[in-house]
C-alpha cells in the first residue's frame, strides 16, 4: 500500500500528500459496503501483476502513484475482480459504484469508439428490412475500420493492445514472436505469454507423449494423476466444469463409453477445472455422473497440459502414453474402441 509521509510530501513539493502526484495518477473507486476495511489491489491485466494497493475507507479505494505509461487494470479484492477492466494513465480517474469510468485519455478514446460503433449499429437497425442484407457488409466493414483505426493509433499503449488481442485470439508461437518484433509494446504481455506457454505445454502433452503428473487437494483428500494413470489400465480423463454446456453434452457421450468399456477395464476420471467446488459437486449429482470426479483442480492440470478450452478429454494407455486428446462424440468413441477392442 502506498503511503506518503513527511519526506514524500517535501519531495513532491507542489503536490498535496493526498492528491495526484505530479506526473502520476489519481484513481478513486467506489465500492460496496462489504469491502470496507479490506485491501484493494490494482491489477495490471497485461503484465499479470499487482501494481498498487490501498485500503477501502468509507466505501472508496483511493490509489495515488507515479506512472508514465498506460495499463488495462481491474480492482481486485480477495483475489476476485470487483470492477470491470478500464484504462490507467497519468490522469485523474474515478469509477462509480455502477462501474462507470470518468477521466483518463484512453478511457475517453474507448468511450468515443463505442459511441461511434453503437451509432453505426443503430443506423443499420433503422434501415428497412429490404436494405439490411444489401447494406450489411458495408456496415460491418465500417465498424471493423473503426476498431482497426483505434488499434493502430494506440498500438503503443494498453488501449491498442486490448483491441489487438481481441482481433488475434489464436496466434501461434511463431506469430507471437513476429508481432512482438513488430510491436515492442506487446513484448512480455501476460496474455500472449500465457498463450505461448499453453501451446508449448500442449505440444509436450500431445498424442504419443507420456502423461505429466499433477496433484489436487480438497477437504483432506489428495488426488494424484499417477495414482490411476500409468498403472496398467486404460484411463479416460475428462477435464470439465459445471458451467460448461459442451462439457455436459460430452458427459452423455462418456456415459455410453463407460457403460460399454468400464466392465472391460476402462477407468474414467472427471477432473473439475475453473469451477467452484460446491458447483462442481452439484453438477456431478444433477447429471448423475457415475465415475470418480476430482473437485477443485482449478488451473493446476490446465496449466500443465496447456488446456485453453474445455471439455478436454484425454485417453491414456496402460503405460501412461497419451492415445487420444481433444476428441469428442464419434471421434472419441472411435479412439476408445480402437484402444480397448484392439488391445
């Protein structure tokens, strides 16, 4: 938490101790009463780190510090975001309890962009139905041009980086290297580096590679993947979550697989990721999942296996070799049949 004492006040000279430091930012965030007295953190979404902290007093988190750059930030309390993302620059910025952001040059640019975008959408919606199909491509191109211009004009700051990432969600490692050379502002970006690591780990755990072990602890129980994988049995592992509709759909497919092949020695394990334990337990009961499920795995296995989306279903051979990954429906059934019927 930043504190400015007598020495700091003398050094700042023209800036008040409780005000915006010269060349820095002043940020005031209104919060619900439940956060009173707690420590609020200013989290830089593109660096993946906290950059400031303060205590919530009288329903407000006040942040003051020097800053000569820009960032897309969110306010975190108890490791959870309590605001939406907004842009931090050396300005005076306030966030209302409803999430409205006032102040900051990048927030203004972003607001102006959305005003223009929504104006184009309203104009399109007001067209006669007979013209909408004819004019759709024109309006879509107009909106895309607005976004592209905003990105290019701000690629050296957090606003441009935000729209670059929105437009380039599935870059390969080689493409990440190329854009970081082209745009130095993207070097070290937390989201791109996370994608890079995920692709590297996915490559290390693709079909033909041996399994990587992980451990999950919950309510005095400890699960190790090595307790079930690599011990002489075929094991199907389903990484899923209660909120994931496609996961629920694949659970029905796995039920058919389980019914046919569990009596023949196939083990099935569900691993609940990115999910609250109570929601996981409810989903297991509601969907009548008969196999063992590991609760509260969170991002432990997804980091290790480079899993960027769920469901992710993997079939392991008796020696722990990965025989199938990311297959669903008939393709999954075929891989299991080939392993179990051909063993």
